[in-house]
C-alpha cells in the first residue's frame, strides 16, 4: 500500500522524499537501505585484503632476492628470472582481458589490435624497467635487505622532480620538505657507529640506488604520460604491450649476458623454490599496486612502505644476522614520516 502511494504521487508530480522518510521512520527496510552496511563492509574487507597483500609483497621482495643467493652469488640467471616475471605479468594481463571480453565483449578500448603510433612509445619504459630490474639484483652486493628497503624510497624524490620537469606538475611546499626529510632519513638509517666508515652502504651502493631511483622515476612518469594520453584505453591492454616489449628486451639481455650459461646448463639452471617465489612476488607486486590505485588510496601505500621497512629488518635479524641499530630505527621512522608528508602534500595540492 505504501509503495503504491509513492508511485502515484510521483506520477502526479508530488514529492517522493517525504513518503520515503515516513517509510524509514515506520521501520520499512528496503533493499537499498539494508544493503548500505553490507556495501561498506565489502569495501572495508577489500581494502584490508589489498593492504595486507601489498604489505606482504613489498616486505618479502628484498628478503626473497637475498635469500635466493647461495654463498653470496646467484646460481640462477637473473636475466631469465626477469624474463619469467614479464611473461607472468603478460599472462595475467591477458587473463584479465579474457574476463573482460567475456563479460563486456571486445570494444575499441579493450581490443589488443592497435596502431604503430600507439605501440611505438612502449619500448622506452620497457627498456628503463629492464635496467632498473637488473640493478635490483646487483645492488645487494653492497647493501643488505633492510638498507635496500630504505634506499628504495629515493625514487619518490626522482619521481617528484621528474613530474615537475616533464609533466609540469607543481609540487607543494610540504612535498619539497618531505624530500629533504627523506634524504635525512635515508642517511640516518645508514650511519655506522661500529666502523671507521661513516655509512654502512659504500659509495657504489649509493650510486646504484640513485641510478635505480632515476630509472624507476623516469619510467613511471613516462608510463603515466602514455596512459593519460588515452585514458579510455583499458589498462590491461596497455600493460600487455609494455610487458611484451619487456619480454623482448629481457630475451636480448639473455642472449648478451647469459647465452652460454643457458645453452650449457639450461634455462632453469640454479632455480629453487625461493627463486620461484621471488618471481611470483615480482609479478604479483605490479598487480597489487594496480589494485591499490583502484580500490584503496595513498595511505595504503604509505602504510605498506613503512611496515615493509620494519618487517624486513625484523626478518633479516633471524635469516641473515642483520644488526638492528638505533640509527636504522630512527632513520626508518623519519623515512616513514617523510613518505606520509609527501602523500599528504599530494592530497592538499
């Protein structure tokens, strides 16, 4: 009876809001009202799962790379490992596209076929990611897993500066202050009171960390420029072409660097369970970041980065005999605060 009254009054040009309010007061529980808590709970659960996944993947990344070494060396070919990471990410993108095609059909924005003008831009970021990912293995000759997690945050500075130069995006005063704080935090965490050397990480390690930050920042900014050039294009299609070129460049790296080892010992020589987990970790990390961008927010990335630094240090205590110093602990706190300020400055800009 009440529902019919609403429909009639709506047809006659009457007000619906009053009757809906009356239904709410009388205790009427419609589907749209009763589903609100359920929807909020679903979003909260999804954000929680994404946060935990990204935190776990970020924390375990450096640990798995160091753990995969034997007697201080990689028994497997790092170029083949990188190739498998790109292959797995490409397969995951195709699987996501297949699901979309089945649900929505093939459209102009989600089809794989493209033009030369659109696809010709992907080799640049693919090549940058190749060198960055290779350096990621070799830097552990100079830095431990916790130190790597600290120095990895330098890419925030390179990304911010390149945003300003390439994309002409203005940085807030809070973000510039966060950059200075980040440098101070990274330096503090590397202070060494038990040696004649002031810093734990040698100059080579710092140079590699800075080069990695520049490569990561430039590749990220360039990739974002590509994506925003055609925002309606499905992200899985764009990822697919990026990973295709990544596979091609890594195949070339195998031929140049590890051709003899692969031909004599096999493609999977030196692989172990840890190596397999490391490859899965690298592939899923990219998916997790995409999920954070879609379902969560910047605070999730800040939380994950901060927890990853502490978690990596604690695990390294037991696995690799890492010595947790006061300088590292204070530096990690300063870096966490700087990452938060950078995120807050971005939101207030």
